[in-house]
C-alpha cells in the first residue's frame, strides 16, 4: 500500500489545475500562521525560497507540497488533505483573486501510516 502525508480533494484539484494553466509552475507551502492562519499557500515556484528547513511532504495534482520543519513538529502525526472553499482569504496565495481559498483538513495518522513514516 502506498502511504501519503498529503492529498487533495477533486474539487480543489480542479481549481489547482486551472491555476497551473494560468500561472505555470507552482508549489504549495503550508503557512505557519501569518496572513491567513495555517492555510496552504499556492505560490509561483520561482517566487518562493525553499531552504533546508522546509520539508517535502509529497506531491498533489503534480505540485510539490512543503512545510517548514518547525510547523511539521506540530503536524507530524497527521495526514493532510487540501480542500477549497469559496470566499477570499487574506494571503498571497494564487487562488485568492479567483474568489477561493485553499484550506487544510487533517486527521491523525493510522497506526500503519505512523509505522511507515517512522521507519
């Protein structure tokens, strides 16, 4: 069985694909609380600086998803699902001008997932 730390809903992936067509290469970075709280931010790949403190969480919809290691300490026991809702958030994420905002739904990892990720 393939285990992932992050997934995306069909509705959110549809919007993501539209944004990729419009903006080109993009990445997700899980916000640590500035701007729109703890929302996943979709940013042009070349506009966001990643360093050794950013953890690669996986790929969703052909887009890499990162989180800062300090934030990861709080979320390391959870599985994240990116969803979308109508309405404007207060971040710099690319979906905001379109009248949407990405959000995170989380659940605790299963025992099997926890074992897989802690090998």
